[in-house]
């Protein structure tokens, strides 16, 4: 049996709404999503806005960086 995967795109925000090298929170389908734009990499990333430790919707206010080539976001509560 063949598996068919479909992808649909949603407009989350305009590029001008996003903070360079920072995050912005958007709501899509009733869920908070943290979007990050790494300007030096010219790449966008998205994840749930929820801190996995405190279970608070705060990740979009976190700091971004890299560990080697791997992009990372640090929760503003933990800086980890």
C-alpha cells in the first residue's frame, strides 16, 4: 500500500513582523508556535512555544544560537 503525505502551508506572519535573530509567537490551528529567523543563516525555524521544563508558553522570547551547525533556542527562564 502506498502512503501519501500532504503538506499544507499557512501564512504565519509577514517577514517584517519577525525579529532578526529572535522569535515571534503565532497561533495556528489553536496552537502557539514560536518562529525564529536566523539572519546569518538565512533560515527559519518553528517549534512549539512551550518551555518543556516549566510548561509555560515562553520560548518565542528565548535567545537563539548554534551548537556547532545545530540551531538552538534557549528558554528565557533557564538560558539552557
